[in-house]
C-alpha cells in the first residue's frame, strides 16, 4: 500500500498526472476510503492526504469527494485534536478542507456540523503555522456564507475572539480575520450561499509541484530508517541463522522414533562405561572386543 500511494502521490506532483488521475473516479473513491478509514498518522495517511489535496484543485474530484459528508466529517474530527498530528498532516488536512469549502455542498456539510467546525476554528486560529492559520481562516470565511454557521458563531462569541486576535496577530493574519469578521457581521441579504459553484467559473489551474517529489524522497528515507538495511540486515539475518546451524544439538532437540530399536538413550554398563542398546557393544550386537 505504501509504494502504491507514493506512486500516486508522485503522479499528482505533475500537472498532467493530476489531470489524468482526476478522471478516474474509482481511484479517487479508493483514496478517500483509505483516508477516512485510517486510524494512525502514518506514511500512508500522509501520502494519501497529499494526493487528495492536489487532486481537489479540480472540480471533478471536489464533486466526487462531496457526494457524501464522510470526508468532511472525518477531517473536522481529526482537526479537533491537532496536537496529535504531524505538521504535514495538519497542513494538508486544512488545505483539503478549504478546497472543499469552496463548493456549496461542502459548506452545507460544514453548516450541518457547525459546532464541530467552530471547535476546530477556535483551536487553530492562533496556531503557530501561518499556513494553517491561512487555511483555517479560508474555511471559516467560506462557512460564514451559511446562516447556520453565522448564528452559531455569534452564540459562541467568535466575533469577540477574532477582534482581540486582530490586535496582536501578524498583519496578514489580521487582514484575513477582518474579512471573516466582516462576513460574520454582513446582513444575510448581502451573502450568496451558492458563491463559487457557478459552472462558468474557471477551474483552478493545476501546476507542477516539485515540493511533492521532495516530500516523497523524504518519505522514502523515513521508510528506510524503520528497519535494518544493507550489511546490517544481511548480518542480522544470515549470521544469526548460521550461528543457529553451528550450535551442537541438545537432547531436547533430538527427535526419536519409538519404532527404531537402534536409537536408545545411553545407559551405564556394569563397568561404569556408557553403552547403547545395540550396534556399539550392547547385547543386541557384536562388541568392540
């Protein structure tokens, strides 16, 4: 599975590969299922996230991922505990969720889970990563198109929290928060909940992403470091096996056949010397003199 997902991830790093894969609905379905069924923040999850995040720049993949709320709910649930996630997972999960929030169906799913959404937003508004803040502010701005989200945000006092953050956060983040605050305070008549879903709207251009290839090389190094390799692997496996072969057999390791009279445990003779039941001086055969 790791090698397969890494190959898909490499294809997505190239614009032609991303466009090609976006037309294969069964592949996208498999990637989404792999993502939503994952329970550990391992290499497979990270690679699948990276691939889906790139593929979600195309409207066809957005539409397919939004056929059910599973992916959106899974990402929201995952983001409620960001301290358990690595930086890569956090970046790509928020970026993927932002891409899906650009569509009306994505915002509907966010509105249906507004309490969970606002828990995620409140937990990440002050995150140390500027990218995570940018993505979470983008998600919030899109979700505030929905009446249910605006009402819930006002109930929880999100506007006051954003106003306080604007005074102390970096300028670019302050500008993003101000956009969200304006959206929160806008009259409902001025907000179009279907913005971004026009069929005439240009699809975002997918460009080559060399950073994704660099990331895959880093993952390859991580995979190599998980166990022994090269000479260490050979020595640990074959030298250990050779030592076992050279060890003298123990009594417990002998397998005796009950029907073989020639194989008897040694016993002491009257002279105190060990003899056998036959063949080497026992009563069943010729002695040694």
